[in-house]
C-alpha cells in the first residue's frame, strides 16, 4: 500500500488555493492577528510606560514654598506652573497631571509650626491622572517626612549628624506583570494559528467530500482509503505548515515595531526564537490537521462539523491553562501531553531558553504517532461501510 | 459477467435491523443492457452500491468475472444521479482527477477526455467551472467521469434524470453503442418505464427489497398478461389492473 497519491495531493492543493477567500481569511487570522494584537497592546503598555516615566509636578503657587521647589527638583521632577484655568481644564479632563496648590504663607506657617495645608486638585474620573496623582502624593509625603526629620534633628542632634534616608520606589512590577501577560499570549496566538491554518482545509477534505457527494468516487476508486486520507492530510499540513511558519516569523518584525525600549528589551524574539517556534509548531500543526480531519469525517451534518471543529479549537487553546495552575511544577503528563507541552516549550523559548533536541524529538514522535492513529481512524470512517452506517 | 447470488443487505435503523434488499439473484452479462426497475425505496440504489462494492453484503455473494467485487473496482463504473463534482475545479480538472485516481497513463488521458467530450457533447464545458454547470450538463460530465477509466461494466443509477430530450436520445444511442460495439455490460435503473423499455435487453423488477420478476420485456408482458411494460409494472407492483 502506497502512503501517498500525487494526484490527490495535487488536487487537494489546487482545491485549497482555488478557495482563495477561505485561504485569505485563514492566512489573515493565522498570520496577522497575533502580531497586530501584540502591537496594539504593546502600544498601550508603552503609553503606560511613558506615563510612568513622566515626572512632572504641576503646581499653582510654587513661589510660596522654596523648600518644596528644591525638594521636587531633587526628585528630578519638572515643575510646571499650572494654567490659570486649571480647575476647568481638570474638569474637562484636558490635563494629564493633578495640580498641587500651595497657598500663600505656606512656608512661614510650616516653619512656625502652625498647621499648613497643601491641596492636590485631581479628577478621579480621569484614569490617566491617577498614576500621576499617586506619584505626586509620594513626593509630598517624602517632603513632609524630610522636613519633619530636619526640624526634629535640629532640636535634638547636631545638624549633619542626621542622615536622611530617602527610599526611592520605582514601581515597575505592574508594568512587568502586564508585559509578561502580553508575551505569555504569544504561545496562545501561535496555537490558534496552527488551528486556523488547517481548520477549513481539514474539514473540507473530509466532511466536504460527504457534503458535495464526491466521496463515492474515492470509495469506488482502486486506492486504499489510508492512501487517500494521507494524501489529503499532507496537502492540509503543507498549507497549514507554511502559514504557521509565517505566523511564527511574523513576530520578529512585530517585536522590532514595538514602541518603547523597555518593552522591546523584555521580548527577545529574533530569528533564532522564530526558528525554534517553527520546529515546535510544525508537528503540532500536523496533529491538529489530523484531529480536525477526524472531526470532519465523523460529522454527518455541516453543523456537526462546525461544532466539533469549534470544540477542538476551544479545548486546544484553553488546555494550556492547565499548566498555569502550578507553572513551577512540570508533571510527566504536562511534558508529554501535546498542546500543553508545546505551550510550555514556547514559553521557555520566550524566556530565552531553547528546548533540547531530545524534547523536540519526543514531541515529534508523539505527534507523529497520534497523527498516524487519527488518519487511520479517518480512513476507517470514510470507507464505504462506515459512511453507509452514518447515513442510517 | 457480474453474478449476483442471493444478495442481501441489512442495516440497523433506529436500533431495529432492517433488510434493504434480500435474496436477489441476477446476472449482468457483457454486451447487454439490463434494466433495473422498481418503485421508490425498492432497493435499486442499494443493489447498485453492493455491486459497485461501496457497501458490504450481509448475505449472498457478488462476483465480477469470477472475482470478488472489492478487487474489481477497475472493471466497474458507477454513476449515481446524486453524485457530485468538485465545484472549484473545471470539468477538465475533474476528469483529470478521476484519471489520476485510476492511475491512467498521462498520454492516454487527454485523448480519452476529448473522445468522451465529443461523444457526450460536452467539449464546450471542459474549461467551465463544475460549480456553474446546469443539472443536465453535470449529469453528462458525471457520465464522462464514469466512463473515463473504460470500465467493462457500467452501473447507471437514474442517468437520464435532469437531461433534456435531445440529451436523452443521445445518451440512449451512446449506451447502445457501448453495449453492442464495446461489449460493455450495463445495469441501468430508472423510474421511466418507456425509457427502460427502449434501452434494456433484459429487465429486473424489484419491490420492497425483493426480486419480483426478471426477463425480457416480452416475457414480463406475457407473464402478466399486459400490453406494455408500464401496465405489467402496475400489475406487478401496485396490483393495478386497468391503466388508461
């Protein structure tokens, strides 16, 4: 028995390319969606980053407190005089920074030990202002602490003997958390790319034959059904493989187009990473093509075919979440279970590590065995007897 | 010769075993046209699928020139009126695909396609997308596809459905030539009695999965004491004795 039939392979490829609308849709989903969404989120994060780096103190009446001016300058803040109509501007959300109001006689009252008041005028409805308000509060808090300690030390100890401890807090944890979340999405996008790249082809080559009533010509031909199925699968995998390869490589320019040096440096994705991703994804694409072909072969109506394909897509994209319950611990199930193990390998590549050839080899072997089994089951389903049974 | 001996097929429908056809015995010799007649649901298509090797026999035996049907796919061409074409391919590509499935040598294929296209009057359709064909045109292309690998036996399930009169006349001529000149054995099923009467050398009448009668048109008319095949069929199947 031959494993491949060149005529069937050629026809299936022709059929896939003739359905150019479906192919374009598939290609767009597989190749473009991941990088585009990544860039969109990266842009948003970059604006967070830019905002977190924005050290502006908008003050009304800074001339009333020279010591506050010195403190803010020491904090490397750029002091900007608030516009006269700052209240209206804040209401209209036209300002990105809160306004610190220093009343006249503030410094004198402070020095005399009388209660002195500073006002921060902000607009909590404006989410962009919140981070900047918190930063201004931190500066003021540090200013108050510093002044209090100076006043106290002048009373108790000699000047200069007291070392002011300034704790600088540079909060990048939230940014890192957000960026890791974003980059953690790449394996999901790539698994989706694997699924989308083979979805329509796989279902079309199996259920499509039943639907268009062309299965009989295959059944009555002198070819073994396994040969027919393998040839169909190869066509689906070839197209899917090309799309997945492009999808894996499309993150290279996407990484270069990302705004913000911090983000760029946090995502190391070059040709080496893209190559290893491709090596991980091609066997997975082969397996998913087989799985979707099986779903198509079992279905008796187009709704069933769509439903089972959707279920496979949903499970395949969500199953890696199982590995997130305890990311530190990797059970043998997780390291052998396709999709989960692929997801983990991709995660490792993104962290800068590369999967060993042994790991890749084991995964390829598992995918090959499972694909072979699935294709055998597809062939069984598509043989005359199975088809006949499903009709009744 | 195709020999059908006590053929039966049982399927399970809603958990109840049902015999689609049972105890059917007949023969399809080379060079003859056999008409398979029966009302809707009589089991004509089931019998054809069994002979084509598409379904498995539950009982009995079918042989093609002494070989089991499974090994005789090259000798049989099966045309089902509901069969489809690959809509995204042109007619020529559909035929080339069929040729590749039967491993026909490349140098012969194009000549064979032109030959069939001329005979079936579909030369103009070869470059047309199969999805844009009318029902009648599609049937002619299906016929060409069935004949492409030059099978010795043809199983034609309602081949005249959807064809206009001139196409039916052409097809009739074409099939008669195939049987007489090329010695093809042809089994043709149809609802149209007059059509079968004009084509068939021998008739097989089945009803509710059972063989009712078989013989020449004259034999059947004589045995049922009818003037024509339609009347004989009405008597046999529906027990109607007076047809206006």
